[in-house]
C-alpha cells in the first residue's frame, strides 16, 4: 500500500499528509521513552530536524508548565512510581527490545478510509514496519515502489489490487521498481507492511 516516509509534511502520491511527532517528542522530553525506543529516537535526532524541533518545543512547554505551577514538592520516588505503573500496564519488557501493545499508537490518515500506525522505523536498514487499516469500501491510489521492496501480510479482511485478491494470511511482495494498481477493500482490512523509508 506504500509507505509514508520521514517526518513533518510529506507529499504522498500527490496528496499532502503530516506525520504526528508530538507523541514521540513529548515522551522523549518527559523521559518516559526508554530502552530501544529511546535509542531509536536518539538515532533519528541528528538527521531529523522536524523531530529536533518537536522535542525542543515540548521541552519548552514542560518548562513553562513547571514555572507556572505553584511550588510543591512531589512525594519522594513519584517519578519511579509512575514509570513502574507504566511498565506494569505494559507487562514485562525484555532487555534491548521494543513491545507495541494492541490498541496503542497513533493512527494517521493516508487517504480517505485508510490509516496507518508506525510500529518501528529502522534508520540503519532504512525500513519501516507499520500497520495499515482500510475501512470497508476504501480505496488507495496506484503507487510506485522507488525506494525498495514492500512486504505486505494481510492480518484481517481482504485487499484487491487489479486482478489480485488477498485474504487474511496471504503474503505479497512488491519488488523495488514495481508499481501497484489502485487497491480496494470490500470488507475492510488490517495489514502489516514492511517497506523502505
């Protein structure tokens, strides 16, 4: 289905879309992004001015909020209790891993009735792993795979591209340099896509 690439406003097959960096930047500024998630953000910082600007904005907002509040010392260990509560809600994390729980994450519109949620951006391999959800009757325009191959696994529903119909459990690979005809989902679908950044 194609991949939104990079940060900030991007042109997606002639349409403008924006990637919401606020959640990532705020979590980083607050210090609640840890482990592999924090390392991934830090790896992006040197080459992602939009992310740098968002983090700076959130740091300034949190400082302003702190200065505006009355002085009251929090209970000892409050931050550690908050982090422990977050961890308890998410279950155990394995060292040097990243877990994304079902029902979490930000969904961004790619086209009417089609949204995506980034699971992980790998700046080293220049790959993006994401979920794509299409509502019943949604279509997604034809697109070209100029940056690299795209892997698609249908998790739920159906997806039709030209004469090719994919159902739950079907895997589809589009090689670099190939193009997809317009895609359509009759019943709606949920896809896992791995694509080039």
